[in-house]
């Protein structure tokens, strides 16, 4: 479980127990993503799901750690402007973040924070806006995505569930790929299909599906 104010080591299994089967599963996921399309490498990846609490943020943060461990410069961006959690997962303040960068007109540096993991930076959500989809769909956000792209090897975007609100669908066409997280035994089949259809309608490039919480012979994994 995520503990507010705790260190990333306490919250992220890839740091706490790198030798575990779960951490190994994240490394396999990393490899599959980094090598999924060698002719068109993925520089920006969005993570979403059908409903809250399916493990989007947990998956994104652990995936980011394993990518940084493979010597990628990784930037994680909290675009869940409804229930942000990357600041909690990484134990960081959230007074400034993505929304500050979108709303402040000055062209200062991005308010990115170090994560404690070499090569891994975090752009927390910042103060929550009244209409998240408007900010995420804005031209300023488009320009920011281009800046993020130039400042990291891979940028991972955390988002709210794709079925409930449009935020993920607004961002999906602006990134190279979308990863859909489903929770074993929880995600409803019709919801998963609905999420896929919504994303395909906006021409999103769904690169894969993570089945979170599936019971394997050896404990918890996907
Ligand atoms: N495979 C898993 N096993 C056990 N707990 C998990 C797993 N994946 C996520 N969780 C827990 O479930 C809660 C919700 O996860 P989170 O990643 O915040 O979901 P989302 O971002 O989809 O809302 C967190 O407390 C997290 O620690
Ligand atoms: Mg989340």
C-alpha cells in the first residue's frame, strides 16, 4: 500500500526488493516496451486504466524505476489532475508541478524534482485545476510535451481512468503509446472493451496491456 510521506523505497517494490519476482516482471515489461518497436522507438508513454485503484500509478512508478536502472533518462509526469499520487509515491512536495508549468506564462525551467533514483525525475501534478481536461488539451500542454520529450529519453504520463473522464483520451493522441492497466479479477470486460474503443477512436497507439494483481504460482505479479 502507498504510505503518504514515506520514502520511494517503502512504496516501490522495484527499489525495496529488486530481486523479487514482481520486480523481475517489471523489468520484463520494461524490455518489452523499450524493444517493442525498434524502428519507431517510444519516447512518450501514457498509462491509464478503466477505473480507479487498478494500479496505474504503481505500475508507472515501478516501470520508471526499472527504466532508469537501464540508464534511460526518465521523466514521470502526474497528469491525474483529479487524484494525483506520484508526489505521495515518491515522497515529494506538490506545491508546484505540471499545472504551475501550464498556467505560468513565463518560460522558466520545468518545476521537475529529483526522485532519489539516479536518472529518474518527477513532475508532480501541482495545484488541482477546476477543469483538468481543458488544461491537458491546451496548446501550452502540447508545447510542454515537446519540451519534456527533449529533456528525457522516455516520458511516462500518469492519468485518470479512461472510461470515467476524457483526460486520458485528450492526451493519448499526443503521445507515442498507451499502456492499459487491468486488474485481474476486478476490471470488467465491458469496461476494458469500452476503454479500448475510446482510445482507438482518438487514434491512440495502444502498445500493451498490463494485468495487475494476477496470481502466479510464485505470489503476486502481473
Ligand atoms: N499488484 C498489487 N498488489 C497489491 N496492491 C497493489 C497492487 N497494485 C496496486 N496496489 C495498491 O492499490 C492501491 C491503488 O493503486 P494505484 O497505483 O494508486 O492505482 P490507480 O493509480 O490506478 O488509482 C495502492 O494502494 C497500491 O499500493
Ligand atoms: Mg493513480
